[in-house]
């Protein structure tokens, strides 16, 4: 254990005096690891930590011969990350029981505090379904049941989560349309942007060492590399344009790295920290989003779309529904901020077009659009709904207490 849990000395002030405990605990149950890729959960919960005490519980990690315990670390942004460490060889029922026990132990000192439970995965109901929080939030950022390796019970548990959730948020319009008739309070909060962070890419920073010797023009991608990527399209583009260099940043998960195309002008650099990304993007000439057209991409709303734009990079994407509707050309013929293409020939032509296009007029349109959105704004709107939900929960609890008082007055 490398840090103290919520409600302990970890919250002492810089002067050594105990800090006032935030009034509400926000418990997030996530299928994503905090230090994997900095994306929607991290953007939202670092902002949540300014007003709530945030406890981010990950999926377990297994080691041989250890006793079950919860590893706790506090991030610089004030989020406490909790990772269940479990012995290898447990049955699935034993894993669930161990997670429940560790979670109960972690929450025991917080008894009596207002609590919001924030779900990113319905699978967390297996070990957290017994909790009785003041408010339950389901932030549905992906259709997880469509992903490779999704547990068979995913859809069943999502139905249960929708039945108990007080608020449902979705990460894009397609997800909103899929969920809006399944719950009375569904709100669409599409991918947003930390503009200042990515705009640093426009400042002409020095290339990172592992990118400095890659020739131009450079076409770049960053993000998780999994079954959502059309690897055949990447290979076909690289083969068709050997004069272009394709820079690929991100961890490879759920697919065999050996199956990725290995041409000399494709550079698989691996994952990079969020803070490093602007330096890489600043050395690219265009971005591309070669998403496959399959069930796993049917509902996605890629966070990287506005991130490419904030970095000042023109981008071409395959026809992902939310990208087409929110960023692509309009039905009336008005140009979009993102070019859309599908086949290798048309995709290469679109990339050629954006490489040659004057940037200044396009960047003015980009900046006008990005000025209307931010993660700060998204979180503020979400938090408004949470606060209203907590107030309603408090009011629901009052009548019983008032009745008791009235009865007592007549004794």
C-alpha cells in the first residue's frame, strides 16, 4: 500500500493539520486502468476531485501466492486509485467474493457519508450490487458488450444497472440513441477537449527522440490499438504511399501485435503519456483515424477527433457515425472539419487533399467550434445533475424523519 485511503491522514493539509473531508464520496468502478490511456474517465474524474473525494476502483491484478489486499495510490490530481491484488487460481465466484470483501473493507471508514457510485462497467455489479449509495450514475462511454472478449453476462448486468441508475450519461449521440428509451434520465455528453493541452502542438516544439529521424510527410494516429482499428487499411495506405510515413502511438491490446502491418514506413512507437502527446502531434503533418467498420465501432465517439483538431492537424476518418454527424461534411454540402473516406484509394486521396489545403481558414473554423466545448463545461453540466439528484435523495429521506417528529410531539 503506497498511500492512505480516503478519510485518513492522506488528506492532511500542507501545514500538517487535518483537512476538512469533502462532504460526498464519489466511488468510481471502472474496467479501465487509471494509468492506461488518459481519456474520458480521467478527464472527468480529475475535475470531480475538485469537489468530491474520488475513489477509482480498477479491476483486479493477480499474483501467485499473495493474500488479497487493496493497493492504494493517490494521483497528483487528488484521485485515490484502488487496485485489488488477488492470488492466482481463484474461481470466478471467489474473485467476486474477494472484490466485494476488499471493497467493503475500504468503504467501512466512510459509513454515514453521502456517496455517489459511478459505474463505467456493468460487470462491477457482481461485487458492488449490494451497495446502497445516495446516487447511482452510469457513464456509458462504450457499448462494451460489442467488444472482443466481452463477458457473456454483460447485457444482463447492464439491464440491471439501467434499472437501478439514477442518471445515465452517454459518450456520444449513437450511444444516446441506443439508451434513451431504456431509462428516464439519459443525457448525451459527447467527447470533449482540453484545448490548451493539445494546442501546445501548434507551438513548434522539438521532436521527441524516437520521432526525430522519421521523414515527412508524417501521418499520425494515437490511441488504443485493438480490434477497432482497420489494420488492413493502414497496411494498404502505407503500401500505396511509400513516400508517406505513418506514425502509430498507443498500446496494442486484445489483438496479436504480429498481425499488424510491418512496412518500413509504418512506425509502431507504443504507448505514450498524456503529457507527451502534444510534442508528437506537433511533428505530424496530418492525422488519420482508420477505424474498422464493425460492431465494436458502431457506437463510438472518438475523443481523439477534437484532440487532433486542437493540435491544428487536419484529419481523415473512416465513416464512424458520430464522426460523420458531428464533424464531417453536412448534407447541404457544407464542408466539415474532418474528411471522411473508407476505401484505401479514396482515403489516400483525402489525405493528399488535407496535406495540400491552406490551414489558416480551416483553423479559424476549428477554433470557433472548439471554443464552444471543454471538459470543464462537460463536467459542470454533469455535476449539476448529480447535485440535483443528491438534493432529491435528501428530500426523499426527510418525510420519514418529519413523521417521526410529528408523532413524538403528540405523545
